[in-house]
C-alpha cells in the first residue's frame, strides 16, 4: 500500500480528479481518499514515482508518507 499526503485535496472534485488519473495509469489500482487527513492510499503495481506523477497530472502536489 502506498500512501500520499495531498495538502490541497479538500473536496469530492479533488478526490475524483486524483482517482481518475491514477486509474488512467493503472486501471486495477485500489484507491482510498481521506479528506480529513488529506491523504490518498493506493494499492497498485505502479511505483511511487508513477503514482506521484498521476496525482500531479490531476493538478495536485503530493508527498509519499
């Protein structure tokens, strides 16, 4: 499980955009977004770097936790 801190994620639109980009990179990824903690947990075969790129393509900066 990969976990990322996404400080600017604040609403359903944010989570939807992030999920869409990650799913585009890995359609089998399992994604859980927590708006309270502003974190995204991802079960994926992709490396952290690829997941960070997908989150960035959604318009958000992220850091691995």
